[in-house]
C-alpha cells in the first residue's frame, strides 16, 4: 500500500489523500492522526470526506470506503476541523 497526504488548503482544512493499494480492498477504514513536533500522536476530527464525487461515511477521525481498486492512485478529499498546517499519520485497515 502506498499513500501520499497532500495539503490542498490548510486555512480551510482541506487535504487530498492519494492511495494506491497493491491488492483490491473492501470494507476499508482509514484512520488519521496528527503527529506533533515532539512525535506524540493525537486524534484529528474529520468533518467531511469524498471519493469520486460521493460523500463518504466518517467517524471522528476515521473514513469508511466500501472498496478501493488495486494498482492505481485514487484521490480521497478530506476536510479537517483545524485551519493550521498538520503532519498527518495514516493507517489503513481493510479486507482483501
């Protein structure tokens, strides 16, 4: 699994998460956390997430996607509640 988290507009909290799975995935859960200067991890609140123009289900710091295809970069737009630049950690859980 490869991913890139790209800041789109930090003032509005917009980030683009680019995901490229090695295998097709189903029942995908993406967890986002903030990493501080000290290396300490903290949760971040997701207020909106979209994939291919469709709104995704979200938890406090989780995004849920039904499936991701293998072998191509897929953009997921994520809006966070903060308006500062953040270093994000991404963890992805799914069924293969």
